C-alpha cells in the first residue's frame, strides 16, 4: 500500500505583510486559497486587501484588484495615497484596478467569471474581488453561488493565485459561500461605552490552526497593524526554573532584608502603595542599577521621560549617563485610547530591541485603563509575566492603591498570585507626623525579613531604616551600607 504522506506536498504560504496578522495565521495565507474578508462598512476591509496587495508587489509579485459596485478607482487611490504603504510606482505594472460590474450586470455570474478567468493569469499572485455581496444578489440560487466559488477555487489553484473576496454582508448569517471558501477573516469596529476598538478574527482557516478569538487591530497612517492577544501567543510556553542568583534592587539597605542579598533574577516584583509612598523612587533605584551586562528598560504611564530624569537627579540617581552609554532606555506610554495588546506588543518589542534584563513598569493601572474586557487582566498579566521570565528579565512594577493610610493591603485582581515578590508601601501616623513604612509581604522561594520598616526619601534617594515594633517602639536596624552602588554608578549583579 502506498504511503499517502509521501505524496502530499506542503502548500506554500503567502505573507500578508500586515504587522501581526501573519502571526495569527501561523505564517500567512495559503497560496492558491480563496479567502473571504467580511465586515460591516467602515471596518477596514478595503485597506486590508489593498495593503496585502501593495506588500506583495513590493516583494516582486503582481496583483489585480477587481471591483463591482464600489467607490471609483480614482477615489479609492486618492484615499489610499494618504497611507505610507501606498506606492504610486506599483501602478499599473504591479497592481491593476479594473471594474467588472458591467460584465456582472449583463452576463451574471458567468460574465463575472469570464473576466476573472481573463485576469487571473499565471504570475498574478493575488486577485481581490471587492463587492461579493453584489455577486450574491446576482445569483439565482445558493447552488449557483457555490458553483461560482468552486470554479474560482479551481482557477486559483491552476494559476497559483490567492483570491480575496470582500463582502459587507451580514456577518452573523451563515451564507452558502461560507462553506466553500478556504478561510473567513472578519473585521469589526465595536463601540464600548464612548470608545471604539477594532478587532480581527479568523473564523475559518483550512489546513492550519490560527490563533483563536478576536485580536486588536489599529488603522493609522501606516495602514493596518494587528496585535495578537498576549495569552494566545505565550500562554502555553514553559518557563525555565531559575537558580538563586540575585540582582541588586539598587537600594543596599533593602538588599540587606533579602536572604540572597537582592531580588531573585528573572522574577517579577510589585511595589503596592498609595500615591507618594515611594514606589516610583524605588523603581528609579532599580533601573539606575542598569549596566552593559544588565541593560535596563523603563516603561512609564504617568511620568514623561524628562520628568523622570529630573526626579532621578533630585535623589542622586542621574540616568542620562546610562542612556548615553546605551545601557538604559526610557519609554513613555502617552495617555490616549491605546489597546491592551498594543501596549504589550510595544513592550516586548522594546525588550527584544534593547536586550533588557532589568525592566520597570511604573503604573500597572495604565494597563487596566486600556482593558475593554477587565476579565482578561489575570490571563493577560500571567502570560506577560511568564514571557518576561522566560526572556530572563527581572521586572519591577508599581501599582497604586486608593487608601493612603491603609494598614491592610487589598490585592486587586489577584496580583499576588501573578508575581513572585510583593512590597507594600504605606503611610502611618507617628504622634504628630506621617511616616512611610515598608513591609515585604511576599518573596517566592526566598527568605526575607517581614517586619515593618520605616522608609526615608532624601537627597540620596530611598533608604530602609528602623524596625517598627508592635507596640509602636522603633528598633534601630544595623547600619546599612552607603546608598551608592559598588561600581560607582553602573550597577552590579550579586
């Protein structure tokens, strides 16, 4: 008996050239496949198809864009010309636009098929039919439409051409042509209270397993960008078990409280506390310990880089030298309607670009503000933190609480279970004064001192000081080492 597996050749992929989309598809569309792109008017179908065509032409291929009842070609090109992927030199040698409405009107689906046969020549890698809903209306029966799609598949395979069918039909109805095509891509622009968010979903994809569910999509001057959901990309990856190597927190008096002399490498730490308790300052100390061996990355949601540099200088931790040496990069996520996965994608891309081993995320609530589905937050952060660990990144994050004088910490959305280490910073009344306190609530697999400690922030930065006894008496701690790094400013690894 013949082994069939040796007779089946793998099907080549056609890259879409759209950032993020090929990752969702697992490498791109299948060459010679027939794919439907559906969505209500204004969702981005025309831009999506054109961007795929221009990307294909840029790589040396050819494409044909066929319209039925749609905007004029001159108007379409005028609108596309504002987008950076548009290339007038691609017209008409690489990409051609033609109208086939007359052939459809006079000859029905047979007339339309006639012009598609003529245009689907060998070497045309992509054919787009924009306005399938008009062809549906011209079909007398569902069977006739199925035959049309079936014949189209045969021609596409013969000429090794990938076909994109654009339709603005009702997306919840299971139409006859849905059963015939090789894949269905649905784009959506949905309103959430007062904001909208675009998404893309691969509802059907023969021959492979795409990333399931809806993924964030943005349209801007560069065209379309897709941001796969973090938990679908990294949720199943295993994380290597780390040893007990420590990296300095940047605060020697804090390192003294940790059994291994610092924060465990490739772990995730959250400093939790109300405004003014010293969370950002602690993060500055941590990132100021960056070096060529341990490059640093700082992502801030509420402090622009210039303000962060000024704050660091005021506590004796200048960052400019580290930036000039290429050991540190400051990122700022500007206020606005940014998507959760867009922020995660930008962060991980920066980690890869800089080779960061130290990361500060100042203001986790910035992620919360970007989430349109709050129920995702636990899965999202669990996957993000696991991915950072697997990249050997030691992460320090801050999260603000509401009650400035709270004596009991309340863990929002299960943050304690998602991170390895948890520091609680708060204010306390001491006679006529309000002072800062630090409690190390959790250090996973690492011994630590869990007493209440006073914090001081001065011209040399943050210092962990006295032990606060249960009765309110202050017990002095051992004299801490000077609050400077052993290497004179470049940071060190213990």
